[in-house]
């Protein structure tokens, strides 16, 4: 679900639909870990990612320029 974050500062002037509208935009293979697009597709329920109990979805602390679970997949 999209979050309202008035405190967020986005310094990147280039839009990135996958980064900014995750998970509603399909991943592009050039920037994602092998196999992650398929796992992500199987994890979507009503437009939201369902994280299994034994996994974590890690977000980088530099959201505009960070390869995190959006790109690398779930962590164990």
C-alpha cells in the first residue's frame, strides 16, 4: 500500500517507476537478482507482497539509490 511520507526527500531527478511504484510495476531483469522476478510474481496478493514467516523484506536507508529487497529479493 502506498504510504504518505511528507518527510521523505527525493534527490534523484530521474524517475524510476519500479523503485517508486513497487510492486505495481514489473521488475526489469537488468537490475534484479536472477530468479527474483518469478518469486515476486508468486508473492503478490491483491497488489501487495506477502512475505513468508521465515523471510524479511529489507529496505535500504538510501531509498532513492539503494539495491535492497526490491531488487535483490527476500532475506532469510
